[in-house]
C-alpha cells in the first residue's frame, strides 16, 4: 500500500460509516515488530495519529482495522466477564501501542484501495480476507458484546499472521459510547414503564413472575421470553401417600419450562428443571415447608456445562397438594414466603467472630483482675522485720 501522505487523507467516518460526527475514541496498534511505544497523551489529533500510522505502514504491509460501532476507554476498564476483563486476548498482547483518545482515527485509515468486510452474527465474515502487500481491510464488528468480538479478533489476526507475516492490526471504534450510553439509559428509564408481575396459575400451582430470560452465561443481554401459560401434567403428577409429585409446564413463544416438585415429610422441594427439553440445575437446594411459597429476586438455573442459563426475575411460586378426600383446585393466594436469601451472611459471621474475640479478651481481663490480692501483713517500724517463708 502506498504510504499515507498528508494530502491523501480520506474521511472514512463520513464517507463509509454514514457521516458520523467528530469524536474521540481509544486506539490499539500492534502486529509489526517495529510498532513503537508512544506516550499516553490525553488527546491525539487526526494529524498526530496519521503520523504514527504513516511511520508503521509501507508498500509491504497489510493493514487490518477492527472497528467497533461504539467504544470508549470506560468500556475497556469496566467491561467484565465474571471476574475477568472482556478483552483478555487484547490484554495478553505484549507489544502494542495504546492511545486513549484519538480524534476520528478511522478517517486516517481509509485509502483508495481499502475495502470493508462485515462480521456476521454467526462469527463469519461477509467475504473472505486474503492478506496482500499494501492492502487495507476494515472489519466492521457491528453489534454484539465485546468478549465475542475480542475472541473473533484474536482468531482472525492469528489466521492472517500465519498467511502473511507483515501485518499491522488496529482496534478502535467509530464513535464514543460512554457518554451516549448514559443518555440512552435515561431515555429508556423515562419511556419504559416498570414491569408488572404476571400471575400464572393452574391446578395445584400458583406463580407470579416479572420476567423470564435465557442465553449464554457470558452474554451481555439475555433473550427475554414472556411465559403466558401454566399447565399441570397429570401423567407425571401423583397425590398418593407414598409418592406425592407434581409436574408443571410453563409455556411461552419458543419456550417451554418443566418444573418437577415432590413433597416429603412436610416439606416440598424441586427435583428437576428443564428448559426446551434441556436439563438445568440450581446450585442451592430448594427445600421449603409444605405450606410456604418460595420467593426470589433473581432465580438462576444453569446447564451442567455452565455455558447457558435461565433466569426468573422477581418470581414467587408455590405447589399445592390437596388433603385426603379433597379435590384439586386452582389456588389464588400464596402461603408465607420463604426467601432465597440465606439466614447467615458474611457480615453476620464476621460480626459474631469479632464479638467472640472481644468476649475472650474480656474474660481474661476479668479473671486477672479478680486474681489481684491485697496485702494482709505490714511491717512494724518498732518491731522485728517480717520474714515470709517461701512456702507461704
């Protein structure tokens, strides 16, 4: 690719990406052994960034640019996946230059022979990329979470590096996201009404739920499905003395949740939960008094490989077993609620431990004070000196 000269700068952000207004975004540069370390200035203009890129690109360099729709320095520091950063592959790159604030970097990265490739939702590209000397390709990452984009960047860069050694990689965004996200959040809070709990009932079962969602464990947002019907499955339900079981099926658009209950010795428990015929499990056992309901703010079940999960938000439910001689009815009222939070928290245990230490110290202090004895013999200045034997 010809070297980027100052008079040949094309406005990629305006021409290709729909006229985005001027904005400052972070930029990562890595790949070539000659990538230089630059001071992390507070702000880089397009001209300063152009000089940096011009120093790295020659006619034998293939340049690949990974462009997020929105990216800010806050995303790089605050995006977490469980306990790790969303950019674990980008973080492990040793030689890279990081510019926290660059004015319209994409306007510098567009050349006359550059082309744009889209990253599709299934992780594939809209067209294959063949690295060649002097070429420039902009990979539009589109929408999606940063963790999946980080994995896609790592895999694509490794493939390009194996095919062509002289590769320069750049990761940046089209527009900043942090300030805009706060405005969007305020707008959604103003326009979106609060969710109202929905009641699902059938024979011997009653449930109240605000929202049901499912998806990968590491997904930024889960898919929300409205459960609109509860149904008792008589074939798997029994009210005999030796086997009191209940099978409830919750249905919604493209969603089916099966709940299996069993009562034993005055308490009911959940024996099995499946979503769309796939088994899920709860890390903590649900074991509740027979006449109590179960309530939880966020009730999560996961697959056995810990890859997917289902979430019941603001849920309360209770199975019912009629007494001997009584017929099944559709309940309309919950019993007393048994909450999913534990009775003992870490703060309570820490407080009890500190109180125990203070009690031990206080007991030792009181014991030492009670062991203090006053003198019962005094010297007579006119008489003989008192001699105390060691046996006394």
